[in-house]
């Protein structure tokens, strides 16, 4: 009661100050989750999610009449999260069959054999019995698509929307299994621990392209997941007697930072009289997720139009992570990257060919070769290899999120 009164008073007296405080606390809690060891992940994630407790559209307790659930959500005590061990196999398969049928249990057995480290079990603190389990599969290639129609649907969606690029992976909250609970809570305690772990995994992930949350397709979670920018994929796979919905998010199109900013801003907007923080363009628009051939073409187009701002503005690289996280324009980024080529073998030749051709405004390639004082065939060779090196440099930056900085 004291906590709620203090917060309500600050919102009323100083809404802008409250918004600033909220963002500061939010960022600190996000960093705590990102750096938390495994045993601290859930407490850190629950502290972050506590900031969203009043956001109606994100309410974990939808359908609950009356109060008294908040302690269940944020104080815990009913179940505890722990790693899966070989001795848990029989109980996990028993739960899978009881909750979802024999076909689902067979698929669960497949993944237990191949990714046992992906599974978590939830034990009753009163009896020690496993009452639920969860699996966070990490996939870099289409393993198990002939066994698991849910995973097959996830790969099909990713391929059609924006395929994985080298070094990236997808993650599936493949099993979120607990026996049906009585009343409207639907297994509230284990479900929330699963949600917290999933968010923690997302915040700590490296090179995560897609996530898919797998739910029974009964419409219960549709609005909730859409609120979190995770709409259902078009394909609804069937397994046994059940149909499943896959709620998807491409983290390259909307990375974690703007996704969290949108959640934080929505929380602040719910408070009457509190300002809505300004949003940058990259928070409003989805980023472009380009394949390597598309990326190479975009780089070449950008170089050709580097001195034509109107044409350069239409280049899809303007909406790529490469540019939006660089703190500069596409033109500025290309100039810095060209400058970086001076290091390494033949770097000076590549730098001079690209600078003379694209930055100095030489009217023709023949004129560029003449200005450089080299035969035209030599110039063309230096230019082609320079473009290849430049594209490789920028592609690595796009994939890894590293910044291009001018050298020298």
C-alpha cells in the first residue's frame, strides 16, 4: 500500500519526472537481466516485468476476477524452476502425453534426445513433484522438420518472411506444458515462470533472428501476444488432435532495444497525465532484413548513387541495422567504411579506387583510371576487389552489430 501510494503521488505531482525515473529504472533492470547468471535470471526478469503490472493489455491475469494474484506473480513460492535431468524424463513424457496426447509426447521424446539442455522443469515447493516443463529450442538448421510439424512450420515461416543468415539462429518456446488448472488462472504460476525465462533468454541471446512461441490454437493468447509484437504465423500446424499457433517475432526487423522501448512507452502512456516519450524513426519502422545477395546489390546501388541524395534515400540499407545503429547516414557510413579499407593487403589501392570513383565525383571510370595513373584494366581490378572487401566488411557489421568507424 505504501509503494502504490508513493508511486501514485509522484505520477500526479511530477509526471515528467516520473517518466524519467521509469526509463532510468527500466534500463537498469534490462541490463541486470542481460548480465544475470542462470540462477539469477528469473528474479531479474520478474523485477523488470513488474514495471508492466498495470498495463491492461499485457495483464498476466486476464480473466481473473478480483485481486490477490499479484503476489502469486511477483513473489512466487508455489513452484520453482530448475534444469532438466535424466531422472526427470519419465515424468516429463507423462505430462506431455497427459496434456497434449501421444503424438506430442513422441515429439517431446525426440527433442529430449537431441536438446536436453533446452528443457526446464517446474516442481511444486510443497511436494517436490514436477508439475510442468518448458523447452527453449535453439536451431541453426532445420533439424527435426520431418518429425515435428511445429518446427517445420516455424522454418517455413522464416524462409518465406526473412530467412536466417550465416551465424544466426531461431528459438522456439516449443513446449510450455502443465496439466490444465481449475478456474481461469490456467496454470498461472508455472506459465509466468516460463514467460520470465523466455524473456531472459531473448535478452541474453546472441545473433537471435526469430522467436516462436507455441500455444494451443484456441485464441486465448492472440491479443496478448499481438500486444508484444508477436502476431501469429499464417500456418497452424496440427499434431495429434491439437492445432497450434506460432507467435513470431523477427528480432532483426525490430531489435530488442526498440521492442523494449515500445513496451516501456506503452506503460507510461497508460498513466493519465504522463507524457509519452519521443520515438525515433527506427522505433516506428521495422528494419529491413536483407539476404546476402540483396545486401550486395544494395551496396553497389548505394555506391552508384552516393552523390545523388534523392536516389540514395530510396536504398533499403537506410532501414538496415547497419545504418540505424551507426549514428550516421548511409553516405557517411560508406565514406567511413571506405576509409577503413586502407589497412590490410592492397588496402591503399582499394581505398584509392573507391574514393576516386565514388567520393571524388569522377565523371567516368576511364577518367578515374587516368587520375590514378594506372592502366584501365588495373583500375577495374582494384575497384572490383575493393567493392568486394567493402561489402564483406559491411556485411560482418550488419550481422554482428559492430560499428564502422573512420580510421586515420
